[in-house]
C-alpha cells in the first residue's frame, strides 16, 4: 500500500489512507507519516480497526509517550486515558475552550492521538486552529512585539481543587484527578519556533496562560483576551468530523484545539495518548 494524504476541506489538516495502523509500521512508513503530520498539522486515519495495544505502538512510533497530567488512565494501561461522556451526563462539556494540551508542563507533549471508540451519530466535532497561520497574518510590528513576551502557564484554573474540574465538578464520567500541583507555573515564549519545521507559531492561549512575565496582570489579561480572539478566527480554523474506527493525531506545537457538543443523549468515547516533547 502507498500512504496517501488528501487535504481537508478546511485551511489545513489531511485524511490519510493506504496504511493499516493495527500492524507494526516500517521505518519508511513512520517517516512518511511524520512528514505528513508536520506538513498538515492534523491527520485523520479513517477505517482503522485498532485496539489499545495498537494505539500504544503507534504513539511509541511517533515519538513515545508524553506526560499526561490530571487524568487517570484506563484500567490496565499507564498511558491511555478515556475522553468519555455518557449519554445521560449533564456536567459541562469537557475541553470546550481553546488550548494546547498540557502547555503548563516544563516539556509539553509534541502531539496528541485520539482513537474513536464510541462515536455519536451527530455532533462531537473537534475544532483546530492553525497558530502558524495566525502568527503569519499579523503585522510586522505586532510580530516583533509578541516575540519579546514570555507567557506564564498554569493548570490552576482547570485542575486545582477549586478549578473548573475540581471538587465542585460533579457527575462527570471522565476520570479527572485535580490536585494542588495544578497551582505550579512555568514559562514559555509566547511565540515559539517549531522545533522541527522552524516555523514561528503562537503557543497556547488564555486559560492555560494566566499572565505575561513582567507585565501588570490587568494589561496581560486584556492582551491575552484580544490575542485569543485573533488566534481562533474562522480563516485559521478546521472543523474535524469524527467517524467510527478513526484515529486523529495533531501537533500541539502548531495548533490549538477545542471540543464541541451537539450529541446530547448519546455516548461518546475516545482513547487518548500524548506524544513526547521533541527537543532539538
């Protein structure tokens, strides 16, 4: 089989065929998939009859397991979490704000994989926003200004005991484990050069970013809120529609993502791994 990528109908992303991910990949196949991943940022592999062993093997082939904070893994696994919403669940939708996975870590994951387990008949799309394109579309003066900023990242708003998914979050089927470590902060440049492509990208957004180093908090939040609107403009966004037996992988260094609803009364489950940070 020949691995083939067909561009999505959006501004980026691709649908990949000609590969069976339930089998071990050759070195040439791994290289080809990584090349397509860097080019298209989001890859969807339809028609894959994969289990959790296959998901783990694929993740290792793509770079190994990243640190997966604040989720309990599924039974019998160390590196797979279930992104799960039961049909009768009424808690607020999980991950409905734009973010780059675990950007608050010292070494955030390079990518994320989601394997379809139970897909509703309608709704549940995942949105992605191209942060290379968002940066490129800025004026030169704005680019220069943002290049000089260092963002302060933290999980506290989401995963501290009083956070969105903390002690007051009841009736959720996902195995989320909020704790005090969510208060820790780390810094990353607001504009980062992608370590493999060299392209400049805006990195993460308001939520996991809680401030700007050396900037008054009110000014920082106003800037981050303004920037968040820019980062998610329609021209930068690809809407991914899920199918049964589909694997999706994306590049956390180049895109933001968020969940959407619209499948009330239906069950939705995906199995998730993160791909380790890639350091030059």
